[in-house]
C-alpha cells in the first residue's frame, strides 16, 4: 500500500468536504474513536459508516472552513499515523488500521491542546 498516496487523497477528500469521498476510505464496519465526537453525537466511539456520516456531517456543518494539511506520515504494518494541522493550526494525529481490502477498519483521532 502506498501510504503517502493514501494520506494525500485523505487530505484532499477532507478538504473537498464531500462525505462520500471521505467515507470511501473506510470499511462499512469501521470503528472510530475521538473525544471530539462526544460534543456532537454523545459518544467517543462510533461503529460503522452510518455513525461516521452522522458525526462528520455535523462536524462539517459546524466548521464550514474546515481544512487539513498533512504534516507527516508514519508507516506501519497494515497501519499508519497521519499528523496534520487544521484551519486553526492545531496539530492532530489519526491512527488508521487497514483491512485486507485496503479500507480503514479502525481509526483513532487525537488532537493537541
């Protein structure tokens, strides 16, 4: 898997604000963890694309200027970490684990501050 290419497409998908394009990277059964989800959907661990769509649609609506710039890509076995900065220059990291089909099966977001 070309992790650098994945990170570039991941960044472009987020910056497009297209939920279909963003979710195309994720397995239908993905598990996603983020403390920021608590504010918008009431739980920090989400299961499945439908739950992610609900959360991310609310997140995008509340931040119409949302944008990401990838800072670095750390490669592992069937996993990677993408560090990036958002439109407020806040550093964040996403740890992504991949299934055999190349889709994200587990993701965890951490934010500085």
